[in-house]
C-alpha cells in the first residue's frame, strides 16, 4: 500500500493512501465532534470529514474546542 506525507499542526505525519480526515482524527485519538479542521487554509465542515480524502503534501490545522467560562 502506498503512503503519503501530510503536515498536522506543523508536524510531518506519514499515512496510508486513501485516509480521510475522520480516519486521521481517529488515529490521533480525537473523538469529539467539537473540533475544527483546516485543510490547506480552508475550513472543512464536520459533515465532510468522512468524505474528504487526504493527499500527499496536505497541510492541516486541527483545533479541539473546549468549553468553559
């Protein structure tokens, strides 16, 4: 199986080809819906995480949202 390299929050990460944002979040053990994902400078809505397949060289910023006051 081929691999690709993406950058998550500035860190290089090697993944199998065909991985979606949802699968990446699972690998990173981010299980909350309260997460913002920016892919190549564009916000990806939660509803599209499962269908958005990552490509070699993609740059992602992943931010978990924390409530409080």
